[in-house]
C-alpha cells in the first residue's frame, strides 16, 4: 500500500512540474524586429516620436492571456524617454511579414492591418494604449484587462 501511495505522489509531482514548465514556455513570447524596425519623426523642432515594428512567428489565437504574456517584452523595448510618443506595432508573421521583409513604414500602413496583432503606445514614458487586435479590430484592452464589448476598427 505504501508503494502505491509513493507512486501516486511521484505521478502528481511529475504532472505538476510538466504543467508549470508548459505554462512558463507559453509565457515566453519572442518579439522579432520587422524591417524597418523603427521610424523616428519630428513633430516640432524639439519633439520627436518613434514607431517600432515587430512580428511574432508563433502567434496563436488572440487569447486574453496574451496581454500579460506580452507586457514584459513591451516594457523592455519602451525604455527610451527621449520621445514624446512611442508606438509599438506587433504583426503576425506571414509569407510577406517575416525576417526577410524589406518594406518600409508606408508599405505597412494600411496594407497589413489584418495582420496587426498588438498595438501599444507610450506618451511621455507612460503606457496609455495597449490593444490586442484581430482582423484589424481592437478586441481587448490590455491596460484595463478586459474584452472590448464592441470591437472597433483600429486605424
């Protein structure tokens, strides 16, 4: 009887370790730079803004755990306070949007809206927008941590 209990304990520990390992792997979202990686533009003589472009090759469904999984990566790339507004665009990898993409900002804008997965923005160093998108519409507000009841077209 004692051996059966020991085997049961080992089995439960193994299942728990595997589940924790899988959850940890799922939380590791790797952002990869997408050409033109960033675009800096002047708003006035003393004010500059910056856009950064990334893609996710292993983008799964736009589930609501994505916001918490992605936030640490976004915080790492948003450390530059020299810009008034800094925007980060994260696209799903496609046959066009991938490591070989050589387009520019104008090629992205309006042409790949359905592939835009996440948009985040910082104003004066503080994140003020964090949307998860699906088919060009904002479906989840990552700051409020809630589903957007009436998804809207993101432009």
